[in-house]
C-alpha cells in the first residue's frame, strides 16, 4: 500500500539516503530465533503490534511524500490535459452548439420585459453577463490548455518557486529535502530503534543499512533484476551472524517494538500531517480548476441565462488560486522549521522535538486554516453545480416518508395536544426591542424604526449583525412580512431562543426532517382550527438560527418572501452568532409604503391591498 501511495522512483530522495536507495523496502521487524525455538507469545504480539503501528506511520509519510512528488513533477496535469482537450470538444460540439440557439431565444425573452420598460441599466448588465457566459463556453473550447497552463504557472511553477526561494535562502534543497527528512526521522530511525535499541548505537551505525538491504531490494537491484531472493537470504544470515546475540533487540524479544511503532505513528502525525493537508489543498485546487475548464462549455451555456453561474465560477477559481499560493508559503515555512527541529546537531530530545513541531504546526494551522479552506473549496465547487441546476423539491421518497414522523396528525386533522402556534396577526406593528448597535457602521439599515449601521463583510466573522435586504419586487404587503420576520427574530434573540452555537446547517440532516415535520403539523393544526395559511408556514426566525424544527413563532408568509429570507440566511457562515437582526430597504419609499399599508390595515381600509 505504501508503495502505491509513494512509488519512490529512482530520482526520489536526497542521494546517499536510505529513501533514495531503497525507499520503504526492508523496513519491517521480524522475529529471529537462531536456536529454532518457538517464540514467546509476548515477543510475537509485540512485533505484530509494532509492525501495525509502524505501517500506519509509513502510510501517512508515504501519502505525504507521494503528494509532494505528484505536485512537483506535475504528474496529475498530463493525463488531465488529454481529457480536457477531448472533453471540451465533445461537450461543445454535442451540447453547447445544438442548444445555443434555444438558450439565446430564452435569454431574449428574459430581456424583453426590461426592453419594454426601457430599463437600460439592467439590460446592459444582463447582456454583459450573457456575453460572459458565451465567452466562457467558447474560450474553454478553442483554447482549453491555455488556461490550464497559465494557472499551472501560478499553482505549480509559481508556488514551487516561492518554496525554493524561501528554502534556498537557508541552503536547503527544495524538491527532495522534505521527503527525505520525513522518511529519515519517522520511518528509518524508528525502524533502527526497534531493531538495535537506538539509532546511535555502535551496532546500528555499523549494520543497520546492510540489514535494510538484506531484507529488501534496492531500487538499482529491482531495476536490474539480477539479485535473487536466495541471495538476499544468504546476506541476511551472514549479517545476523556478525550481529550476534549481544542484544535482545535484534531477535525481537526486548518488548520495545510496540513502543517504537507508536512513537513512529505519533511522529508521522506531528511532522507530516500539516504537510499532508496543505498538499491535499493544492491538489484539490488543481483538480477544481481543470474541472471548471472541462465543464466550461456547459457552464457557459447555462450562464447565458442564469448569471449566478459566472459569479460562482469566479469565486471558485479565485479561491483555488489564493489557497494554492497560501498553502505553498505555509508549506515552505513548515519545511524550514521542521528541518531545523530535526537537525541531529541540535541535540534535542525526541519529546522536545515533537513538542516544537506540534507548536509550529498548530500556529500554521491557526494561520492558514487548511481544513476550513479545503472545505471552502469543496463548498464553492458544489455551489457551481447547485447554481447551474434547478432546485429539486419534494421527491417521491420524501412524499412517502413524510407521514411517518407525525402519526398523531393523521387523526382526522385534529389539533395535536400540547402544540402551540403564534401566527403574526395582520394588525398593529409587533413589539420592538432595543439592541446595542455600537459595533455597526457603514451601511444604513432600518428595522422597525431602529436605525443601525451594518459593517461590510460582517457575515464572514464569528458573530455580529444579521441584515436582511428587502427585494426590489416586494409589494407593501410583502415588505410588512419582511418587517414582521425581523421583529420576531429580534424577539427570539432577546428571549434567548436562538441556538447557542450560532447558525446551524439545515441541509440533509436530522434537523431538515424535523423542519418538514413541524411545518406539516402546523399546517394541519391551522386547517383544524379553520384558519389555514394563505401563504406558507414560515419559521420566525429561520430554523438555522434556532437549531430546532419547531418555530419560535409561525408567520403566514408569501412564498417569495420566505424564499428570499431563506436564501439570505446562507450568506452567514455556520456558527455565526447574531447580535441584532436588521432590515435594509431598497429606498425610503419602501419603508413609507410599508408604514402606509400598516395604517390602512389597522383602520380597516378595504383598499389596503
């Protein structure tokens, strides 16, 4: 398995090192009994358990080194480029060209109402986005490899040069230093310790390399094919006779191999895991960019009509390039620190080396957030797919499973005991609360008469204001629903009814089923009470803020308003903790229309709609 993850070609590793000579071959512990007696169960278990832990460490190091050479030698780019050349041509000729006329007709129909109203600004913007989609489809077909090669210069050549300049400044060779260092410190030295007791002992210095050669084939021997297994056995027996029985480590009876295997596993995590994460991030960035180019003809076709695809593609490409550059710099800094920590002339103990390496890795993880950025790349890629495809609602299996979570609701539509609902009445303005708005600035927002200022980019932080924007198409009645929603959200915030961990995910988890169940039960309750909903049963506030399927208060809401509010919730990261909910109008005219609508409704004006 390690050989599949890290093939260790002849050029891999610093010349003269064990990694360069034989890779991982022969680095395994055996029980040796010169008197041919049955081995003790303790020695057998110790060697077996030590080998399992040692193999796990080799898998981690092999994966890290394999990714290192895959990226530095551009082994992934070559097969992908062949796929891109043929794939983009097939997609363009078989999908884009036949459907282009139909898509352009649909695009013109979308523009027709704007042309009729003379809305030149929106016409120009939509036409420009449509041209961008057409350019994306055409450019990825005619010159697909141009973009991959340009991006490779940034992701591979550029990032490698950054690392090389950083390491060459302290006289460290860039390509082979890290793999050799990890192999030497984690794999080879621990193997020698389990075989001779210490990598610095006299026997280890004299016989360790020869013992490794006798237990496996070197790269040169494997390529020539002239050395046989029988010759290796003779070499092993002759070497074993030279070593003698002066130490129990050589026979495997010392009982220390499990400890050395565990030490190797811990060191592989401490020394190699950060490098593994950043190299996975760079590899993922490469794959994302090539997939975008490969799917460019189809993405461009969809972008002519649905302009959000272009924005999603732009965000994914920008995030991939930024992540690759950031990870390359962090990997260079980590290699530099690791080389100093593991330098044998420093005389540091193994425990202190691991402590320093853990501290350095922790600081770099906090600075670069590799797991978060890898997840971000995956989310942005998923956003491209979700933006390109229409949303799927209420599939066949969902209809089948819907009645089962709430059997009490099947009793003739009767109300379920113990269930309460609070529908916002279409009457006077709901109760308002006062919130601390000292941390808000820049964008003027009005929420039921409370003017606050929302700081730009606040949705990216761990907490702060949550600002909902009223849609330009909203009627006075719909604007009032926006206001009611914000008022209920602030009421829930003041009552401590929101999730303590901040915003939670409501997609494809247990909470999503709980939400469906609660909505179903609430609709059945309203029907039984002969007060059915005119719109949808909306959560006030959204379940992603409360973390519960049951609403703090139910709001009779127009479906478009409900969709608008739900979509705006996704602008805030998981774990975001709101300090205030606010509403932003398109213009002061919207606020005035909502106030006039409330006044007429309170007076019972028959023309309030």
